[in-house]
């Protein structure tokens, strides 16, 4: 079992090395980070959503921005569409689960916001529907996916695709990238980063 554990760690490490060595992917992470910095120099917000583990990642990243990531500083606006059970269950009941994020984005998203959809497959219908609403509302879309990027990567303004077919490896990398984006935002807006 010790070898199994070491193998799991090695697979995670290898996925991150593949990201590290992919200049195009690094440039996309930088580009999305810079978009977020510019957004926070104005009056807009980031909005995130995902399903299952990706819902937890959406909440995690939003909490790092609203609360704090590396140090105490003023709160910055970020919203996870996965947290309001009354909204989720009412919209799911009345309109269907595939509308749980698009309906919220329709009501709370504003032109100039950034919507980050998180899905390991890139084919989550409720995220795809939210991307459609975002386009109509002039909201910038970012797909955080894995595998081949799925439909989300084709629709998004910016796509960050983890070079892996393994859901755990993709999710581990999504939170790494979320942390990097939070770190760059804090460094650029408040002048400090995490060592």
C-alpha cells in the first residue's frame, strides 16, 4: 500500500510537471489572471460554478477572494453559484438542473464580470447553459477543464485545459491554478504575494 500511495503522489506530480512545461498553458493561466486583476481594478466580480468536486473548487476559490488568500487585505467580490440551496433547489425544481447556474447568472451577472466554469470533462450542461447566458450579457467566460476540454472549451473566451484524463489529477490541478490566480490578484492589487 505504501507503493500505491507513492504512485498516486507521483501521478499528481507528473500532471503538474506537464502543466509546468506547457508554455501555452502557462500563458493562458497568466492571461486569465491578468483579466481578473483588471476586473478587480474596476467594479466587477468573478462568478464561479461547478458540479460535485468542482462545486467545492468554485466555493474554495471564491472564499479565497472574499475572505483572504495569503494575507489580510480588503475583501474583493467573488460569488460561487453553488452555495445557495434555496436557489439551487427552486431553479432545479422549476426549470431543471441544467438551468441552475444560467438562471442565477441571468439575475446576478453584469457586463464585465468574469464567469469561471469548472468541469473535469468540459461537458457539464448546466455550465454550458451558463456560458450562453454570459455571452448574451457580455460576461467574459473561462473554462477550467481537463481531457480534451469538451464543449466548454469551444464556447469559452478563455480555456485552461489540464493535460490529463484522470478526474482526481484534473481536480488537483484546478485548485492549484485557482490558488495561482488568487495569488496573482493579491500581488498585483495589494502588492504582496505568497512565498
